[in-house]
C-alpha cells in the first residue's frame, strides 16, 4: 500500500514510520464541573476551531484539558470576562 492510502508517514531518509500525532480527547470544565467531552480523530485539521456553548456568568472559570496520541497532556483556563 502506498503512504497516501495508509496515511502512515515515513521518514524519507531513514524509512522509519513516523507515529501519528494529533489531539485525541478534549475535556471542558465550568467552575471545575465537566460540561463537555470531545473525542477527536485524525481527520481534524492541523489548526481546528472547536467551540461549545455553555451558560456562564462573569468570573466563572472555563478550563480546557487535552491529550494526544503521544501521551502528552496540557490544559488552559480563563475566567469569563477576562478574555478578548
């Protein structure tokens, strides 16, 4: 099978397979309470726009946590009314 059909990337110099690297899961919290989960797959663009609708008040805290296929995790938090 060709690289294009399998979507497996190969390093052209070493011929080693390059593992897929994309966000798999996003968790959204409002004031520490889980309000949404997104299971993301490799079909999502490199720089996607992902949004959810929640009812929140000024000062409420929204946190987004995410994990990827390489086991990396990160998170960010903002208070409503503090952002752009």
